[in-house]
């Protein structure tokens, strides 16, 4: 499971190097294979190990092609989905459309989300953190029953 935030630099070719602590689990459990796609609710990318992506793909397969909202979700997530493999140096290449969607420049943040990663532009990530803290403070964690057992 993946957690923590890591500052990464996007190189001139559009690659990021996965932090060393994630490389072994990604190779051992997923043969170093990843799928990168867009987050439809936030301006970031989602990076799924292949086995986790297969679960998402199964859910997407179950969505209707006749319901506009479901079809739009499939179109975005599958249309942007890029299969890739960690290279010998633990790097993955982000295609120009993916980089453009998330406004990725040089400085990025890779954020572990248990079964996947989010990849953010560093400045956008800092703003997201501030917005999230403000929401938690203003609405309180108990605003949702699912969060009632958590405390800060």
C-alpha cells in the first residue's frame, strides 16, 4: 500500500522517477507495470499499478454507454489511460496530453493513496492541501458519518 507525499522533478523528456521505496513493491507485485490516467474530479493524474487498474477497468466495463454521465467518465478515464512500465532507472514517461491535463511542469508531487498514486503540479498540490484543511476546519470531520470515527 502506498502512502506519503514525494517531491519529484519532471525531466526534459517528460519522465518522473518513482521513489526508491515504491520500486520493489511495484516490480514484485505488478511486474513494474502501471496505468496512468486523469482524475475526473481534480486536476491531477492517477497512477495505478496494473493489478489495481484491472479492478478499475472492470468497474468501467460495467458502466453504460447509453447514460451520458457514465459514458463521459469512461471516455475520459479510458481515453487518457496510458499503459507503461518502469524503466531500468524506475522512471515512467508521461505523455504530453497527460502532462497538459494536470498542468505539470518541472516540480511535481507524488501522493500515495493506498492502492494508487496521485501526481500533482507542486503549486496546485499546495493549494489543494490548503483548500482541504479549510474544508475540514469549516465543516468538521463529523459532517460525514464515514468520517465520524476519525479525529485530528
